[in-house]
C-alpha cells in the first residue's frame, strides 16, 4: 500500500498513536529505526503534532501495523533544553496554532522567569501565545491588586491573559471558543491545573488530574505522556507533562532581546546598535523599565537569560 500522511496524537516513547486530522480515528504506529538515529541531540525525534508519512507492513504475527517512514517539515515547534547544562533538547509539541501557558498566581506560586523562557521560545519559533491564569476562585477576592499587576506585566508585552476557574466556570467558555478549529498546546508547571482545565473544556475527556503536595505547594507530575485530545466543540488540545525547568536553545545571547516584543519595539530608539540593554548609555529599553513602560519583572527575566547563556558556552 502507498504511503499516507497522519498526525502524531500521542507519544509513548517508542510507540505512537496517529490520526489523519481533522478526522479522529486513531491507530498505533512505530518509528523506523534509521529515523531515530538522525536526531541524536533530540531526546524525542518525533513529537505530538508532527505530521508523518507512514506505510502498512505485516508484523511478526502477520497482522498489519503502521510504520512511520518520514517526519514532514514542521511549521513550528516548542523546544527546551532537556536538563541543566545538557546539550540535548526536547521537543514539547509541533505544528501548534496557539500555545496556552497555564499558570496559577498561587498554589503553586507562579515563576515568572519560567513563563518568560517559554514565551521567548514561542516568539523564536513563531507560535502565538496566551497566558491562562487558573484557580482564580481561590485568591481573586483577596488578591485583586496582585491579579491586576500580573495581567499588566504580560498585557504590556502584548500577550492576552485569560482568567479561569474550573470551579466557577470563569473564562472556560471564552477559552473553549478560542480553541475551536485549532491545535492548542497547554503547557506549564505541575499542579497549575492544566488537566482540570482541559476536562472543563470538554467533560468527556479524562486527562489525569493530580493533587498539590501540601508540604511543598508544588504539583506532582501526573501527565507523563504527551497527548492530543479532540474537543467536542471543535479543535484539539495537547496536554503536556508539568515543566519545572525550561532551558533556552537555538538562540544566541545577542538575539534574546529580539524575542521580548516590548524590547524589540523600542530597540530602534537606543543610541547604540546593537545594544544589549544592560550598560549602554541612551538605552531606550532601560529608560522604559525606569518609567514602568516595560515591567521590571520581564527585564529581570531577560537579564537572567543573559546570565544563563554563559553556562552553555
């Protein structure tokens, strides 16, 4: 039988589930070994969202099985350095229409540098991004100023912020409508409520839902596999394991500022070109930080990325 094309909807290590999107009719497949060897610096040479060519072949029992023969070029992908100081990289998902970075202001407390590293990588690979603030029923009444300040950090940078609560339903309908007809990645720390939110978008789905560790107020990893789900309302969501670290890859130190939209817009007004926005006089970015036009938190994240970059040289 001639080769056909499908999308990877689940990555289980050495085995995969495919479906010819937008149809949802999943079937198992394995990866041909020679493809696996080509991407030795990538821990997963194939990712959920990848389009692949496959062919049918008889296995040892005589039954037909799908063999992935080629990974088609990616429109975009979200990638991170696998571990601290590692040279290997891990692809979180590919061919994404929208990345939702899911955070909770508290329980667990949001880590802005982690959010900013994900956003920089989204900018690098051309992935539109939205911030989703979860569990607002737990703290919004008592922390209205903190919520407003968090929103201002990212809205000033040009990113939409959607406030949600699976308990009250706040923001769920808006999010469900936005996901329609798209491949949507939900990514963030463990315990922020990604799986609960996905289930709220479509109650028929059953992504694993975990509890927060009371001792450390950190989420325990419950989603161990990358998996795509179809939404009854239309579109698809990719649930990903909780992220505790996100190392940048494929971006030079001198380029990092380009992937902060608010810095990129002002960099042309700097006295010197290029400008690192750290020590140069007449730097429009530093002036914007002083005036509050650019948040100090985002600027500090940028400085942290410059410092982190030295570790990998």
